[in-house]
C-alpha cells in the first residue's frame, strides 16, 4: 500500500464516522460576528479616507501659501561688473 492509498483510506475512515452536532445558535453568533467585522472594516476604511483627504488638503494649502518651488529672495545684490 502506497502513502497515497494510506492517506486516502484514512480520509475515508474520518468521513465515515457520524458528524458531530452543531451547537445551537452557532449560525446566528457567526453571522453577528461577521457583520461586526464588516462594520468595523467599513469604519476603519472611512476614517482612513477622511485622514487621506485631510492630509492632501493640508498639503495643497501649505503649498499654495508657502510656494516652496519659488526661489528664495536674495539677501544681497550681485556685484556690478563690466562698468
């Protein structure tokens, strides 16, 4: 008997025994837990989107006010040459 046949026979023996009874209320508890998990995921996703939008808005306002791409004003005038 090969290893595959032995494993198949063991699985067949496991499936031939009567199945244990499902505890009462298991389905309703599982469904309620699944709904709670989905509700929590939606809330976390909504908070993440709000934070992302707030961060992008804050960055855009800062960039519009500070204009970081503009060259800073020079402190002194360049020397005159060639006069």
